[in-house]
C-alpha cells in the first residue's frame, strides 16, 4: 500500500513516456519507458516487474510498480506509478 510519504512524493517523480499493455481486467503492465536525459531521449527496454499494487484515491486508481531494468549497462531498481485519472506515468529512482 502507498504510504503517506510516498503519496506526498507522487508530485516529485520524473515524467516519463511508457509503453504498456492493459490486461483484460484493466491492469496496466509497463513494457518499456523513454526519459529525457541531457536533451536526449533514452529508451529503457525489457522492464521486469518485481511487484505491483494499487490504491483507490477518490475517483482514481494509482498503480505502483516495483521494477528493474538495464540502464546504461547497469541493473537499476526503480518505481513507476500510473495515475488513472490523469493518465500519466512517473519514475522514481
């Protein structure tokens, strides 16, 4: 479950473009992401989902994914959040 500190930090994550698959029951599954880094678009492919949870907030669902992927040749652990009301993704490293 998303705790109070994480809820407050939702606004401080980095905006990212995410290619995702929505399952038949509406669960988003991130497949890859693109992020701006030093005026260049960097793609991160083959995202591995370690865990996922959702939380209802008012009329929206916030999905939080614990992930890992290869980034600049290193295995990196990170969080992705998807806010269903705003339809946006945030990256937390």
